[in-house]
C-alpha cells in the first residue's frame, strides 16, 4: 500500500529521528570533551521532541481519516 505524500513524510520524519538518536548515542560514545556531550544531548532532546510531534500528527491524521492510501 502506497501512502499519501503527507503520510509518507511523517513516517520519514520518524525514521530521521531514529537516525538522530543513533548518531547522538554514537557521538556520546566517541566524544572527547564535555562540549561534545552537550551537542549530542541537544541532538537527542530534539529527536525525542520531533518524534513526539510526528507521532501525534500521525494519530491526528488517522483519527481524521486522512491516513489512507492514495
């Protein structure tokens, strides 16, 4: 089933947040000073916030019947 572009974009956003979280974990593991730790903490926090918004938007689209295939 092929989703509408707006639904596909939401799923891509969620996938992007997974990549952001993976990069934050990898960056934290490999960092060599505290300022890098701050950067990866900000990246992780942004990923969680973006994912939350995207999931809420997915639920909203589904509740309004806007999630169906094209």
